[in-house]
C-alpha cells in the first residue's frame, strides 16, 4: 500500500515549519520520504545599552531616560567610545598565539586596528575612528558582543 500526500498537506507542513521557526523537517513513511528546508529569517539587530551598576541604583526622571543621538560621545568631551558595528565574537588578537592589538594606556591612531569581531565565520577588523589613549577595554576576549555595544573607551588627545 502506497502512502499518498497531496499539495494541501505539504502546504500545512510548510506553514507548521514557519510557525515553529524550524529550519529543516524530514518525514519518512514506508515508501514515502519528504524533506523540507528553508533559510532562517535574518536575525533582527537591536541596540543594547549597558548601564553600570552604579547608575542603575540612581532614581531617574523621564528627561534623563531619553537616549542621546550621539552614542560615541559622553558627558566628558575627551572620552570617546568605540562601538561594535555588528553582532559577533570579540577577539583582542589576530590569533591565540599573537599579542593583543592594543592594551590599556596605549596611544592609538585613527584607523588603527583594535580588535576582530567574528561574525558568521568571517573575521572583521574593527578600527579606531579617533586617535587617543586607550582608557578601558570593555569586553573580555572571546565574549559575544551585540550591535551598538561599547568595546573600548578612548581618551582623545
């Protein structure tokens, strides 16, 4: 006896695949086999703001809750943040046996490579968009980073 499946049932399977956010589905019955695959939808990129614990405990007012449209600048005009342009994994060096690109206290030039962010098996060099001294490295080597996350603080010279 042969199993039959019609277009309507296949369509229902595809709908279920999308509804449950599945990438692959495979069904095998005696003399019938079907495999359905789809490309997952692209991840939505969202900006994440990390608030230090010392600020989290302060009471806020609606005026202070509004975001600044210049995320690279802070109240200290000489302090500049290097922001992650993508989601990925943060690496301080080109490979595990090499020294880090930069260290805290080091002077850097504009367009100098600061780190690598690995995204989808591609290594993306992140360069400084300002010259100055590295005041802080805000991410640990090998940690995941989000789009818009602060990576480094630079004291502009």
